[in-house]
C-alpha cells in the first residue's frame, strides 16, 4: 500500500543518514522513534531471532493498552499473550531472505482486517531489526462488500419487480413463484409467506394468503394447509411491534415465542410489516431453517421494498378478480373494468419506468410517470408535495409537477412552501389519519374551495404519502374540466402509484448518497496531487495483470522513473513549485501513453511507474524515448540540476515474459536496478534489461 511504502522509505531514509555519518547514533534513534510515533500505522521493531522488542510506536501501545515502552520484552508475549511466535509471523522467512519485504492481510480475533508489511532494516546500534507495519483496512473492505452486495441485490430486485408487475389473474401463481424465488435469493431464506390481518370476535389474526419454500413450492389461499394464527395466543409481541413499523428480526432462540416458532422448524425469522392505505395490512415473513442470523439495516431496507411489491401484487390480483366478477355481473361495469385495467397497466408502466431510472434521468422519468398516470386516469394535472419540519411545525412544498391542457399551478407557495395550518388545516388532520381528500371542489369547505378554485380545479384527489409510518407529503390529482368523485378502486390504484413514486424518490436519493460514497471510494486509487493512479492501484492492478498474462503467455514492460535532483529542486524553488513540477511530469507521462491497457502511477515521492502490458523490449524503448522527449519539451527550469538547466528524468526499464510465480516486486526490483544504472551513468538517460 502507498502508506506502507511511504513509511518504509522514511525509515530507510533516516537509517541511511547514519550510514553516511550525518548525525550521532543516539540523535538518529530519537528522530526515528519520533517519526514512527507520528504514524497512524501500528509499528513494532524487534530482533528477528528471538522477538525481543526494540521499539513500539504510540499507535500500537494505545491499540493494545500498553503503558510501558515494551523494550526488551518478547513481542508475541506482550502483544498476544502467547508462549511462541504468532502463526503468521514472517520472522523465519525474513531471516532466510533478508532483502525481502513481506505483505499480507490479517484478520484479528475482533474481526478487524489489517494490511501488514514486514521487512528487515539496519537499526541504530549496528543490528538487524524486524520492522512491521499494520494498517486497519476494515472499513474499506466493508464498504467495498456493501456496495457489491447492494448492487447485486438491487439488480435482482429490479428483475423481480418486472416479473411481479407483469402478472395477470391467469398466471398469478407462476408469476408470484418466479418473483418470490428471486426475492428469496436476495434474502437467502428457506421459506417465505405473506400474511394479512383478519379481525375476529376474539381478536386479531394473521391469515397466510401465500407461502413459498425451496422444498414444497408454493401455496395460495384458500388451500387448507395455509395457517391462520392468533396474535394473542401465538405471537403476542408481534402485533404492537409490527404495527409501529418495526420488524421482528433475529435468531428464534432469543425470542419469547421461541417454542411456537421452533415448532415450525424456524431458526431465524425476519417479519416485515406492510401498510395499505395507512393501515397495518399484515406482514411478509422470511424464515431461515438452517442457521441463526440477524439481517442488517441495508438488507432490511431492500426487503421492505420487496415486501411492498409482493403485497401490492397480491392486492392488485385481488382487485383484478373483483373487477372481473363485477364485469360478469353487469354490462354497465365494462367501461369501469377497462378503465381500472388501464390504470393498473399504467401502474405497471410507471413501476418499470421508475425501476429503470437512474440518478441522471430521474427528474424526467418521474414527470413521465406522473403523465402516464394522469393520462390513464383522465387527469389534467399531477403534483408531488413534500413535508418538512421547521421550528417543530409541519410545512410542505412542491417538488414535482406535470400538467397538460391546463396551466401549471401559479401560486408562489409551491416554491416557498407553506404551513398546513395557515392554508389547509383540515388536510393535515385527514392526512395524519391516513385519509385522502376526494371529491368536487364545490362541495368542500369555503377556505379550501377558494384556494383550489383559484387554480382552476373542479375535482381533486389528494393522496397522503406514508413511508415507515411517517407522513412524508402528498400527491394531488387535479381534474380541471369535469366534476367527479374518484371511486375506491381509482383511489387504491392512484395511491399505489403515488407510493411507488414516493419510494422511487427515496431510492433515488439513497442512490445519490451511495454514488457519492462510491466516488469517495474511487478516490483511494488516485494520487490527489497529480491526479494519476497511486501505488494502491498499481499493486492491485499488477496482481490481476500477472494472473491474466501468465495464463496467456504474455509479456510486460515496466518502467521506474525518477526526477533527477528533485531534492535540489525543492530546496531551490520551494515545495509549492515542487508540487507543480510533479504535476507537469505526471501530465507528460500521461500524454506519452496511447494504449488503453497502458497506465502510469505515482510510486511515491518523485518516483513514477509506467506499466506496458504486452509490450516487448523494442516497444518499451520507443515509449521510453517518447517519455524522455515529452519531459524535455516541458522545459521546466532547474538551476540546481547537475545534468541540465531544466528538469530531467532517469528511467529504468525491464521487459519479460510473465510467469505465475512472479510478483510485482519481481518487476519493480529489476526496473529499480536499471534506474540505479541510469543514475550511476550520469542521469537523464534510460537503462534496459530483459527478464
């Protein structure tokens, strides 16, 4: 890692000063300890033969809670409480190969992951010392895994949504089975069920209307084997917990109702409540029959969306059945049935549009979705208002609007927002009870009628939006041409569409935040000064290249580049100009690389590395000449250079066939040797070798 290389270079730099007699040994040791104590890495220095500590830096003493300096004590006894060296200690390998640097990742007993580096150095006092660095990379690894799992689950969820939203009454069981199978894969469960609340004289019951398992397949009501359980007798805690919007989540063995759940073979459960029209509708149950586990917050959030889709599919299927029955009974209902089917298709279309939307196109897509619902319902205007709290009072403001055949809303409040209590106090009361505003404007109270009439509204449906039991705002549907009262089915479907749009808005905001996190994660692969790849990117990419090229019998050329007399440059012009010099050299190197597979990285300090996959020695010479020319053309003044009046570079180049036994150090070492030859030969030149 780049920090490890930087630490090692700083230590070797100080140790090197002793070798040329630049300072007294005691002063040098004090300086070295001071530098190591400033580093965040956990650093130990001990004798390689017997593990006796020569030094512990402040970071590792703080990590292990060590008060003394530890000098003279045995490393593995003091730090690990062991009677013999740690299992992963590389001291034997370092003794056998003193010039080797060993790098590995280690997971400790607390689950933290450390990136470790071990090497032998000349320690003050004329002895060899085992120097080891440990850098905590736990959060980085967790972030990478979280992003990978999130993307995978969202992709599967999108596939399940497309399947579920395409269901019809004829293929409901097949569609549900296909959709649930995908969702079960996301959750990694053995059994799933959908239970709807049913009120009986002796209390509330949870009635299973759908069940799926890996072994038994699916069951759909009214099959007799589906269960009807009393909350009071079987799962007494669940009603209040689920009604509050919380989940039941964790190992069955830790739950009061363990006996009941174990009788069904459960080891872990996740019960997610589902609300419809603001009411506690029921829950979706995810069961694991083989292991104990607790779902993470991210997993629960994804499965909340999945649960809503499942229940929405069930509800839409039931509504479709009702519509078909009504159509058979009355010819008069034919137009209503077609109208409702059109609305359902519109909801499916809206769902597809929003599920396929990304952060860049979301504003356009959500307005398109509003238009789809408006055209299907014969609506002239649709707008989305969002609640926000200021000084403990609830305000709302308009964030999206679609209109056709009528003017957009003209009131200034849509930009600034307003207090419910100032303009529409009755709406706030209705919304908090989960009710819609539905009907003709002329039948509404005077204050409301006056406010809506100014906007040309004749009839209106306003649907409150609830997410996780909180009222987030509302979606309004205006008819500016005819008087109407929206039917229960229209309200249900438009409510579903509104909730889909609200969920998509929340998902879009989450994806934006995740994208920001991804951008921050990407920054770890770039050098912030020169804006080219850094040492970490080089190390990880070289590992992949070696695996790939060794299988195909490919070759690789690698260059180590050093700016000549750069310390003199910094001394003469200052570090700000030194940074500008590094940027210009990095730009010259970038301009030299033309192939997509080639890349340049800052190796550390004034050193750069150029990697040329599938480039032979002749090609490497051409590239080296081009780089020398581009740097020469920069004409960066350097009055303290001993080889020219401008900044020059020295290059070491190696070319060789890639073997699976090689590591990036194999190529770096040979290229570094060539760089040394270039410097010994007078600098401002290239030296080449073939591996």
